[in-house]
């Protein structure tokens, strides 16, 4: 009796969590670690961040890092993934650190020295 054995290479999986591919680095990751992006309303070229992941339409996924954003911009991935949507101001605001919406820089929180108990 001939018996064939088939070996299957072990691939790392994320269990039962859905995986998505980042349009910047092209690496797969759990859906919970990536931002969902959608194109704006018809006629608009804006790319919007779908915080609740419930907006209608075709979605694209991006790691929330500046390096993945830069790669996606360099590769012009937004226009391909979201059919012509290229205005990425909302995505850049979400990912890049910068001034607040009022235009003033974010003030650093004051440091509080803990009481040591030895001072009088």
C-alpha cells in the first residue's frame, strides 16, 4: 500500500481575525491595526478616514504610520485603490503629528514632581 504524506508549510496566521493589506507597505495585518479609508461623496476626490468602519463604498486599508502614508503617496496608491480619490488631507491630519485645529501648537503637559515626604 502506497501512502503519500503531504507536508504543509506553517504560515503565521492571526487566528479568526480578518486580515487586510496595507496600501502603503503592502504587508498584511489584522484589520484592527489598520485604518479604513473610503472615497468621499460622488464628484469629490477626498479620501476620508472611516473611524467606525461603517461608511458605504469601497474601502482601502493603511497602517497608521507616517512611513506607510509616505509609501502610499509615493506609489499613488490612493487613486488606484479608491478609484480616483487623491486628496489625502484628512488621512494626513489623522496620521501626522502637528498643530491642533486652532493653529496653535500643542502645549506639553506640565511635569508634576511626586512628593517624597522628606521635604518640610
